[in-house]
């Protein structure tokens, strides 16, 4: 059975990106994948600074790296801050990029995000795709840019727009059928 790790680049209460993370987790479970849902709030890491290496690497970075290495699929839901990736996610990816062996060369990755604007985190997703690709990540082609957030989900936390529902289905298919060979 394939395994998936899902996370959100937002840890605030009521986060739409957490809602997207949970929705993708449900859809992956329906596709026969064993899903581990995590919160980055449970992985406290200081702002990355090379002076902390090698003696003061946060234990949370080591634990999180092992989780990323042990799953076949990683799905990241991210908000957009000032047209880019939020600091929490940037710091997480940076710490993980320092772990050996690489956490980015095993799983198939999917990325998506929800924002209050109609562009649905498209700039953040572009930056995230670029950064993750540079460290060796294989990211499926479908991007889930969803917005405006206030109109995106029903009371159960499921997307309401038909085009987004189709994109979720497409991403689940890609995540479960792509392979690193």
C-alpha cells in the first residue's frame, strides 16, 4: 500500500490550507493510500542558520526528514504571503534540504494552496515548485490554486467549484500513478 504525508504551510486556526490538506488526505485515503496528516506546529525549528550545524540541528528537522523519506507521496498545501511562500514553509524546506540522505528524492510531491484572492496562491506555488525542483523533487504537473477562499469549500470542507473538484481528482491520479522509476 502506498503511503502519503500531508501538511500545510499554515498553522493558524481555521486555515483554509489546512482544510485543503485534510480534503486531499480524504481523497488519497479513498484511492487506497495510507495517509499521515501532520502539522508543522509539531516540528519546532529555529530560523535556519548555518552556524547551528552540525552540532545544533533541531531534533524536529531530523524527525521530519525521516517522515518525508518514509512516505511515497508528499502533499503540501501552502498559503501565499506577499506573492511568495510563507516563512514557516521556507524554513522547513531549508532545514530539510540539509538532511542526508535527501528527503526530496524518494516521494512524488503534489502542491496546492488556497488564498483570499482569485489567483489562488499561483505565485506561491510557482516559487515553491521552483525551489523544490532545484533540490531534486518530482512534482506532479497539476497545481491546485484555489481562491477566493471564502467561497471555495462547503460545510464539510470539500471544494465546491467543479473545475477544482476535477483538478483534485487529477492530482490524486497523478500522485498514485507517477513513479520515480
